C-alpha cells in the first residue's frame, strides 16, 4: 500500500548503489556527527558523555535480567513479576504530574540525580530483600523512570539554543543507544559469572550517575513546563 500511494513522489536513485558510495555516506554521517557535537553547549556535551559511560549502564540489568533473577534466584512466579511490572508502570503514571510540578520549582539536575539514586536503591532492595524487595524495586524504578529517563531531554532542551536542540537530543538518543548496547553485553558477562555481580555493578553505576549529574553537569537553571513537554 505504501508503494502504491507514494509512487507519485517516489524517485529511484540515479545510478546503482555501490560499496564505495555506502562507505562514503557512512563516513560523512560520522563526520557530521562529530562536527555537530562540537557545536553543543558544555552542559550538553557532559551529559551526553555521561549517558554513554555511566547512566545507560545503570539502567540495563534490571530490565534485561530482572525477570530471570526473580524466577531462578528468588524462586518467584511469572505472575509475581507481572504484578511488579504493573506496579512500576502505575506508580510512574500516577507520580509523573506531581513530580513534573516539583521539577518546575527546582533544579532539574537535582531531580535527575535523585532518579539515578532511586535506581541504585532499587537494585540493592531487589538483591537482598526477596519478594518485598522486588515490590520496593518496582516502585523505585517507576519513580526513577519518570526522573532519570524522562527528564534528560528537558535538561538538554533548556541548556541548548533553539537552532541546536534537534541535534542535541539526537546526540542524547545516540549516546543512550550505544551505551545500552555495550553495557548489555557487559551485563550478560557479569550475570553469567554472578547475578549479584551484575546488579551490584549496576547499583554502583546508579550512584556514580547521581554524583556525575549533580557535580559535573552544570549550567542550567530551572526548567519550564514548555521544556518538559518537548
């Protein structure tokens, strides 16, 4: 259907695609990526680098191996994990309007740091408190997803000139994806050695991410409601 209805606007590329053309386009895209990164404000650069090295790794283990840990190590049923997941989503949805209202009245950096701190505490409760720990972790990840996952674009938007905001958020997304990719591979290796090692490493990354955002990423003030909905 897409081919049929778009045929009037579709134009075949001139000439045949070759490996040389593909390589040239691939290299040019990375040159553009590096060039645009140099244009970003210092605050944004620091956050993008931190997302790649510290923040993304703190988010991977729970969502990738949490259900395996709950079933194989804690001996919980799949239905319990489903309840915990539903609880996490419900808390995130319910808390979001109240948290965003607080964010408008304070530094968004502080709330992002709190979000990563909650991630670290979620790992610790999940590792050592059994079924109650799973429910606590579900609640904490629900809150952290609202703060550490949803607020970074608002921080990037408020710290970036209008003409660079698209590029800045693209860099944030790319750093998140690349950071998630390498850390997922690492988490798999650590989990195969010891589940507690993988979750413990992620908890440490959560604490480091909280410190990094609060101490290293500086330069923005309060975030308006317009930035929160962009």
